[in-house]
């Protein structure tokens, strides 16, 4: 059965330089009210490894990590219907106002999308005239089954944009 879900507020600071966009929170994230709360999702592990910092499971430490490293986090989808956590099950979606966020936070210079769904949605949201560089990265979800090492290698481009 499909359930109507909503994304979280953006995690962003005045000096954020890079925006990372997911699609919409999964079931575990919604239950815990935390971005990427599923321990099988490698999002946080990849970021901590990229910046060569000790991994923390404490959410408040994760938020400090984002701020310290000038990273912002949000989702392309504001609300949708979905059964489970798979992006392929999303229907009746409404977009977040990414354009307004970029206007309100002009220090954002690059956008990275966590997976193809967020990238495809972003391409529809931002018109082709918008010059901000945007990159599709492999999904950190366990549903996307390339190796951790390959995901980490592809995500390493993020550090070059800070």
C-alpha cells in the first residue's frame, strides 16, 4: 500500500559550498527523522572516509561534520507516494524548490546527486540555462549493488569541488 511521505528540511549553512541531493527519505530515515538512517546505506560512511575522519553513528556529530566541511543536504522530492523505500516505487511526486534554495544560499557552487533518480529530477527542476555544475553519483543505497570501493572512488570528485 502506498503511503504519502514528505522530505525533511534542508541541512544547510551560510558557508555551505556543495549541495548533495537525494530523492526522498526511506522508511528507516522517516522512522528516525534522520537523513540516511538505514545502516545499510553507505552515505555517511562514504563522506567520513572521503574526508578521512573517524566515522560516527551519532546524528548530531554527522550534522557537525556536514557544517564543518561546507556540505549541505536535501532531497529533490518534497512529497510523494511510495510503498517501501525504493525510488522505483515513487509516484505522484512534487518537487522541492531547489531554485529558491540556491538563491537563498548563493555560496552553493556545485550540486551532487545521490543516484540517478535525484539527478533526473534535478534536471527537470533546474532549467538548462542554470549554470551551476551538477553531477550524478552512484547511489549509496544497498539497492545499488556496485562495490563500496567503486562508490567511494566515484564520490571522491566531491572533495575537488570544495
